[in-house]
C-alpha cells in the first residue's frame, strides 16, 4: 500500500475511533463493546502503518481467503451496522436497567410504608438491648 | 449532617449477609440501612426478609455498579445527607465505620474511601494480580488528577449528598477508579481512611477469570472518558 492509502485508512480509523469513544462516553455504547472496538481499531492502525506487518497479515489473510478490494466497502458497512446494532442494544439495556432500579426503589418504599420493615426491626433491636 | 444511609449491595451472599446486617445494626444503631439485592438466586432474599431489613431487589442481575447506583438514587430522592456503602461479603468490619464517619465530618470530605493500603503505602500484602491492578489505577489516578489514591477499588466508601447527582448522571463500571477520577476532575475532595479487610470466607468474588482481563481495560477506558466528560461538564457549568 502506498503512503496516500495508508494515510487515508488511518484517517478513517481515527474517525471511527472518535465516533466509538464518543458513543461510549455518552453511555450509548456499553464500555465492554467500546473496549473491543478500541483494541481492534488501534490494532488495525498499527498493522496499516507498519509495512512489514501489513505484508505479513496480507499474505496470511490472502492464504486463508483471497478477496477483491471491494470487500473493504462490505467490511466498512458491516462495521457501521455492528456499531449501530450494539448502540441500540446498549440503549435498550440501559433503559431496562433504569426500570429495574426504579422498580426496586418503589417496591422497597411501598413495603416500608406498610407496617414492619426497618423501623420495626430497629425497635426490636432496641428492646433486645434494653 | 444528620441523615446518613448505609447501603449494602449484595449478590448471592446468603452465607454472610445476615452477619453483615446485624453487625451494621449493632455498630450503627442510629443510621438507616438498606440492602440492594442484585438479583440473587441463592435464597438471600428470604434471609433478608427474615432479618426485616429494607431491601431494594433488582429483578435481574445488573452488576455491582448498578447496585451502587440504585443506593445512590434512593439516597438522593429520600433526601439523605450522606451515603455509606460496604460490601455484603463480610470483608468490611462495621466497627470501623464510626471512625470513618468522624473523619468524614471533621475533614469535610466529599468522598472518603476506606483504604487497605493508605497506611503501608504499598501493596506487598496483596496477591500479584491485584497488586498490578492497584498499582496501575493508583498511578493512573495520580497522572490525571495529581493526587494519588492507594485503594481505588474499595467497596467501603462514604459520600456526601453533593456527589449523588454527578454519580447518577454519568455511568461507571464499578464506581472504582473511574468514579474517583471523574469526581476529582469535577473538583470534589476525595480522601482515604485506613481500614483492615478480612479475607472472603464464603461465596464467590464478582470477578471471574475473564473479567480480570476485561476490568482493567474497561476501567482504563472509563478513566480516559471520565476526564473528557468532566471537562465538558465544567465547561457547561462555566457558561
């Protein structure tokens, strides 16, 4: 790959990296997914930027699955779709977690309003101490 | 400061939760106590009902960070002035908490962390894996905040009401180094109070083999993002 190609792919990788980090910061992408993307993108940038490493990986991949250059577009599309789907999963997961938390608090408060619970337990403790 | 809530996040701690609750009640009789049952499947719920302790039960397991967040949300809406969290596995000694409260009040900390390493200032007593992790996060904290925190992963913490809102507004992994860095970057005062911790006798640690690899990566990323987020929050406040 020539210098212009390396530069172009590095720019694309940095853009995707910033996108993923921003999604993770805003809580729209689960941090575990974020870590996987960051490791993969940084790894790809290293491979792209170091010619001997790129040659080795190219030879190795080509031996396993010879593919045309068009595959790069398919790969890019898949990556975007993957981030999008994981973002939606994270958003739904966050909403579910918030519902579970609110429900837990509401149930605890309603049980506290009924006779019993902590205050009664504390009174019993005080009686025991007396 | 008059209203303090003690919260114990617990998951599958049937063997120890009873003694932890009784110890808190005996040593802190004037404080309110809740347990956050993070979707336990070992019968811990029944133990808590028998103990007649206020329990916020997650219908499914959300993880330690979310359990802590539930306690903070409750403390926020119920108007508590401070929150103390301690683990449900029996590793923390409730007899040390009055000293923690006294130091917290006297030195006016926003968060005071019960620290296993603040006195020795080294990790010689910790197993190798934990030693590396503690060293990493302690150094990272110092780099991004200028203040070293020796025990970033302690479950025993006391926090003032003014940090409840920032801690529920953003998201954290386990409210460890990433939360400490985030709050420090927002200008809150965080200190350490020396404690001793017993070894776990029953149950399982929340960290599996895979999470020993994932935890440092996730926490490191959240530390980095926490610095950015805190900067953005401060900029918004300034406008």
